[in-house]
């Protein structure tokens, strides 16, 4: 066998090894709740919500197995639009998985009450300047990666604790305003 063929074989084997190791590392880096969601991923994932500002309601299956349902995501994007401007943003489907994970951690399928979903930059700036704090300049709401919620019949501190147990992003506890902020950013809480 010529020397170049041996080197090519070694290089290919090295690449396969590194690629496999990267996959293992990526799976290991997933939050614990994502592993259990993958184990039961054949089951449909659904959510029921009521928007506290528009009074609209929605209940649907948004994913089956490892696939999100485009029609459902489109309906959820409209439902979670900026209720001040009417602008529709794209909500990251991982936010829905986070909400579903919270329900699983609590052992409930109760309805989420939505306080805020997507926020356009103009709305975010307006709220920052009129609410006396509590609205981040680079809020993940503007990227469709955050949602402010309550869960009907579930004490707010239990909702917070369930979200914290997932270690899947940011969790903000706003007891006086009666909501919990969930996002799929880095793990942190306030």
C-alpha cells in the first residue's frame, strides 16, 4: 500500500473518531430535561395557552417526535405576537419545549397564561423607558427566545422551582407582578 493511502486512511479514521466524540459531547451538554424529552420524543408535544392581554386562547400539538409542525409554529408565532404593535416575530421552538418541560416537571397539562411573548425593539424601548426598570435593553423577547407566564392553578414559586430544575435557560421570578420569565439563553436566575 502506498504511503499516501495509509495517511488518507489514518486521516479518515481520525475524522470519524473526532466527529463521533463531538456528537457525544453535544448530547452530554444538553440540559437533563432534554435527554428525557428525547427518550419520549415519539409522543406528540402540545400546549394550551390564554393570552392575558388579548384574551385569545390556543391549544395545539406543536411537535411530534423530533419534528416541529410548521403550521402550529406559525399559529403560535401569531398568538405570541407583540400585543402592543401587532408585529409578529419568530418564536424559537425551544421555548415551547421549555414550557412543555416545565409542565412535565410539575406533572400537569394546565393552561399557561401568557403575559408577554415576542416584543419588537420599539415596544421593548418604550417599556424600558416607562416601566422604571425590569426590561432589559437586549431582551431575549426581541429574539423570540423568552416568554413571561403563569400556569393556571400552580403557585408561582412552584412554577419557578420547576423551571429552575430544568437548568435550560434563564428564569426570572416576579412575585409582585405575578409571573415567571422563561428563556432559552444561558442558565441564570433572578
